[in-house]
């Protein structure tokens, strides 16, 4: 604060010179303080992203399961330090394998923690349940009351029947599934279904649809997230 020392005596050139010297020192100190604060904030953010990345890596399968008669492959490559994409494999029963590919909105620790919750719900609801639609509907029912209104999850959930060579699956607001047939044809499959966490049990149940794919030798199915469709270039 600069106050007139005497109403009868205005500021002089010496007063202005001294003020400029003091202001220079003060501005330097303030700027240094701001930079230190920004650096500390960046370090906290970097640490948060590192923790989120560690959580994400711990949740992803270390390798794809070895299923007789099938070849499974998965790839996860983040553009930034951490994203909300994840995939999972788990046994539904002795003859069936559950497969999840999902994309949690947002980044950082909130997305990583939501990912952990989704993973646990899917695994708990899928044990012994041969209906993909029931598992997805139950997952949404458990998630909807507690998920923040500014977050949602898109997901693919499928049940691979190893003996009958079928894949029963649902698409909860996720990217379409691409089916490649050994004869050379291709299908883009997009059944209806809302993202997890944005609709209550009744509305969600009316929207979700279950499909089934019958595998012939040489057929393939591609499941992916919007990291593919939103890619800016080949790199």
C-alpha cells in the first residue's frame, strides 16, 4: 500500500525511485513464490498420475489366458501417463470365460479407482452367471447410486463358451464390435445399450441388448476403445 505521507506535500521523484526499487524486489519475491507453488503443484499432479498408473497396471492381466481352440491377444498403450481404459479375463465357470473391455471417463486417480470398482463388480457378478445381459445390468445397478454424476463407464462384456464356440455379449455404450469371418467378410456389430452409471436400473434394462457370435475356424473378433477411433494419425 502506498499512502501519501502528507496531503500538503505530494510524492517526489525520490519517493517514486524508492518505490520502484522496493517494488522490483517485491515482484521478484512474489514471482519466485508463484513458481515454487506451480512446481509443487506439478510434482503433486505427477505423483498422482504415477499412483494412478501403478493402480491401472496392477489391475490389468499379466497375460492372456490359454484357451484350447482359441487365440487371445490384448494390447494397452496409453497416450498420456494414465487413461481410463482397461480389459480383463476371468472364469465364469469351468467351460466359460468372461471378457471385459471398458473405458472409464476422466483421468488420474478417480478414473483408476473407478476402474478398480468396476473390475470387482464384474468379477463378483459373473461367477456362475451365464447371461451377459444379467451381469451387465447388475453391474449398472450396483454402480449407478454411487458413481459421480460427471463420470460414466462404457463397457463390452462377453462370455466365451469354449465347448460350443460361442460368444454371448453386451455393449454398454461402448464402441461397436468388429467380426471378421474366415471367408473374408466383415461385420460391424452395434447392439443397443447405455453406458454404465448414467441410467437407473429400469431405464438401463430397457436399453441393453444381448447378442451372440458363433465362431467358425479362422473367425476373429476385435474389441477396442475410442483410443482407436479418436487417433489423430498412425503414430
